[in-house]
C-alpha cells in the first residue's frame, strides 16, 4: 500500500515573539522543527506499513531548508521524501498550499491513504488537510484520534474523529485523507539505521515546472488571502501575587474574586 | 511581484535582517538580497529607516466583480437538532458588521442544514434577517461532503459578500472544503472581525504562531470573504432582534456521501467539553496522583465548569486527551481559568493565555503560570483547594 504524509517545517512557535516597539517578528535564534502534529501522521503511516507492507512517502512544500524536516522523518523510517520548492510557491496561503500539494500528490499517484497533521503550529489553521481532500475529490476524516481498523481487502478505514463533546466513528473508502491529533499514537524516535538512511537519502525537489499547476494558482499570486498586519497580542494586565498567605486566606481571596465575577 | 529593494536608498544598516520571520534577508557582496524563502509578509517594510523596502502589488487574475456579492451569511451549526450557541454569537457579530457595511442595507442570512432542527426561528431572534433552511434527511447530521456541496451551490447562486462559521470541529472541517469549491479565501479561527469601510473589506484578526502573534488578514479579490471564528469570543445580541424575517425552507437533491457514519460516542464524563465552558478548572502534574483529579472535579462541579489538564497529566494517563489544554491539545478562552499545580510551560500557556481571567495555585513562586495569572496564590493546592471548596459551599449555602 502507498501512504503519503504531508509534513511542514515550522519555527518553534513558542519562541517566536513580536517586537512590541517595531511590531515586527523577532526570529533570531528561533529553531525550525517538524510540525508536532505531523509526527503523529508519520507514526501512524509507519505502523500501517509495518502491518500491511508498502511504502511511506513524505511530502513537504517549503523553502530549500525544509529538506531538513524531510530527513528527520526519514530517520524515523519514512521510505522516501519529496520536497516541493520553488520561488513561485512562496507566499502561499492555505488555498494555494492545498492546491500545490494536491498537484504533487496527483503526480505521485496510486496512493491509498494521505495523512496530514491536524494543523500546523505556525499558522494553526487546520485548513490544508481538508483543502487537499477537496482538490483531489476524496473523502476525509479530520482530527482523527484513533484508527480502529484499516482493511486493505475491503479497501476501507474505520476511524474515530474527535469532536468537542465526543467522537464520531466513521468508515471511509480508500483512497482518502485523514488528519491526526496527538492521542493517536506515540511517535517513535529516530533509529540508528534511520539516521544513516536520512544522511544518505536523495531528496528530489519538484519545482513549478514539475507540477501541473498554473502560475496564477500558486504562491502569493494564487492566494486569496493577504496578511496586511502583524502585531503583538494585547499584553495582560499585571496580576496580583499572594506569596505568604495562609490557605484559608488564599481560599477567601479566590472566592472573593469568583463572587465578584458573579459565580458564587 | 516580490519584495522590491531600492538599492540606491539602502544604506546596508541591516535593521531589516532580524525582523524577517523567515530569515530571508541577507547581505551578499555589499548588497541586500532577498532569498526565496521570502513569503512577502511585509514584516521588514516598516523597519527600514530609509523606506528602501516595498512589497509590490500582485496582479491577481480572478474574474469576479465584488460588487455583485452582497449580504452576510452565517453557518448555523446544529447538533442533534439543537442550534449551537456559537451560531448565536456569530449572528451578534454579523449584525455589527452589517451596520458598518450598511450600503444601503446589508442583510444577515443564517444558513441552516438539517431535517428536524428545533425552532429554526431562534436564528431570527438572534440577529438573522432571513433563515435559509435546507431540509433533508441526509443533512440531519453533519457530513462534510453533502454539507459542502449544498452550501457551495447556495453560495454560487446567491453570492454572499461574507460567510462566517464557528471554528469548531465541524466548522473547521467544512469551511476549507467549501473555500476550495467556490475558490474563496478563508481565514481560520478569528478572534476579531471588522470592516474596512473605505475598501469594503472584512478585516479578519487571528492569533498565529501559538498566540504569540496577531495577524490581520483581508481577502481583496475573491468572494465570499470566508472566516471561521473562535467560539466564545463574539457576543450574542443582548436583546432579541426583531425582524420581519422568515424561515425559507429549501430542498436538496442528489446528495451523496462516501463517508459512512457509524456512531457518535459522547465522552465518558460530563466534564469533557472544555471548548464550550465558561469556567475551566485545570489540574497539572502537581496533583501527583490520578485520584486527586476528583478534587478538580469537585471544584469544577461547584462552579459549573469543565475540567482541563496539562499535557503532563494527560501523558501520565491521569485523564483523557480531550481535556488537554495547550499547543498539542485545545486552545480555550473561557471567562475564568483556574490552574492548579500547573507550571505554565509555554506550550500550555499558548492554549489558555487568552482566557478573560486566570487564577493559579502553585507552590513554586517562580512558576511561569504566575506571569499570566490575574490572581496567583503561592501555596500547596492540597491545602488551598479543599479550603476553597468549603468556602464556596458556605457562600452558596450548600453542604
Ligand atoms: C511539542 C510540545 C507540545 C506540547 N504541548 C503541550 C500542551 O498542549 N499542553 C501542555 O499542557 N503541555 C504541553 N507540552 C508540555 C509542556 O512543555 C510541559 O511539560 C507541561 O505543560 C507541564 O505540565 P505540568 O505543568 O502539569 O507539570 P510540571 O511542569 O511538572 O508542573 C507541575 C507544577 O505543579 C506544582 N506543584 C507540585 N505540587 C504542588 C502542590 N502540592 N500544590 C501546588 N502546586 C504544586 C509545581 O511547582 C509545578 O510548577 C508540550 C511540549 C512539547 C515539547
Ligand atoms: N507546506 C506544507 N507542506 C506539507 N504539508 C503541509 C504544508 N502546510 C500544511 N501541511 C499539512 O497540512 C496540515 C495542516 O496545516 P495547516 O492547515 O497549515 O494548519 C499540517 O499538519 C501538514 O500535515
């Protein structure tokens, strides 16, 4: 079976800040990593491969250095990786990203299952997965917390999709797309063999000319949305800290605040 | 198209280099260059002291005429026949936008899909001028394929200017597929909506990079301007809206769904739904033992709130993942967030720092949670929380 995992290289968002005076992003020293949610997608694909045999292919669209992220997942056991990279793809919003990735996936062809993370930690949109599914016209299950069964014979997958108040159990025909949340599995660490493979791996780069896409549909030009401003979130007001308060006093203080909010 | 550098003006002062979130600016052989990692976000433009940087306007080749698109639509989300509160919040927001657009009158339409929805006219009271109710057995529960097909068809026929949905599990699964079908721009999980009255554009503000950055996004040349909006952020109307509006029932045909629904399993506790709660009481590793979650539960029950957990507590197997708050869990913004024995690691903070009011109890005075807390108590939760529970019971006159 053929499993395609979409992974994105993201900055470690916990370290990204806005300069409060200049309203610009401070990125010095912010390390890049594989989007945390995508690791669950990688792990699940590897588990399927171990069970049913086949091939796991990782795809990432991004600048040349996103190759590093692809090497990281090869070290986990991914068989091969493709980097989708071109200046023409720069500035893509989720619409253009989904279009470009779906064109790459079409080119890979004959896939059984596409896996994406629930959302990317930089944009937090959760839009690219469903977007890819729509461009490819295949069924999707989002926020998958558990795979009950993948049945290659019947060509179906049964999953549990996470909702606010519970889970939806769904059965989808293959090929389809699932987006993954953390509960699904425990991503493995790279193995020694994997690390060797990652070092040696040839990672082909597909550019604009390799994909069947129009220039007006990709990158900034193909993006309906435009970011017009970035700014720091409103600062929280300085809070009160009670350091040497007896427990009963502390309890009263909290209760007073809750009463003031009309809760008690 | 691209980032233009006026090399005659550029003094090579390097001020712009650290401002680039993607590290795309470098100096090579005495010249400032833009690398291909540039996303044209424009962060560097205001930094340049001599205005040598400029993002060139892009030629976009979409053949639509925005003036043909009018009206604000809200996706009315229903589950098991009940219209969800997030939809009433969106209608409140839509009315405010409609007043600002006001040329001459911008109607607000609620789009409802289902078959046995209780009292669709509630949507009129909540702010809609009109309800389009697409009624079909196949639509009684959410299915992304039939829902996106029906809505995309309505959009193409009736051309709304703006289309809003809640950033719930349903909204986020659905809107992206619709946006692709109708070739529209979509902004996720907005926390602010406004109108640029001059250009008649929806200004959509949302947190990105785990809440460390806010971004304002517009969609100049595609319609509708689509956004999902974070629940609990917008306010429903305080007074019922009185309109002479009607509920129009529409039918839908040839609905197919390749995804087979098997069953819905409600979470095992009544404390699961942290996304909807006004109050969340969260326990972290400081609880030391799974059975101590009963302390959290008791407090949450007393306050009518939901139970949250840090990742450490979830990973230790003390409580189910659906309770996890933070970067790899859920983002919440309740009115009150009470963190007990939670250190406040940045990955936790990004999931809760937009809460209205934060109370924290931790025995470590240097715990980072205190940086965001409105009220911080340095103390042992096993002493403070039982006292708090009895204090509340006393004040409420129970127990
Ligand atoms: C990629 C990534 C994603 C992550 N995503 C998330 C996420 O989504 N959500 C999340 O929460 N974390 C996340 N984390 C983990 C995060 O970094 C922290 O490890 C975690 O939040 C710590 O949980 P904690 O505060 O319960 O535990 P600890 O950090 O161990 O803190 C326990 C706290 O309890 C206090 N305490 C102990 N005993 C008592 C007592 N008797 N009374 C009062 N206070 C007491 C201690 O002083 C301490 O501050 C993520 C990490 C990574 C790397
Ligand atoms: N540039 C990209 N390259 C590969 N996969 C991506 C890219 N952007 C998003 N994805 C995938 O889509 C998921 C959702 O991303 P987003 O919609 O940006 O939050 C991610 O977890 C990835 O699996």
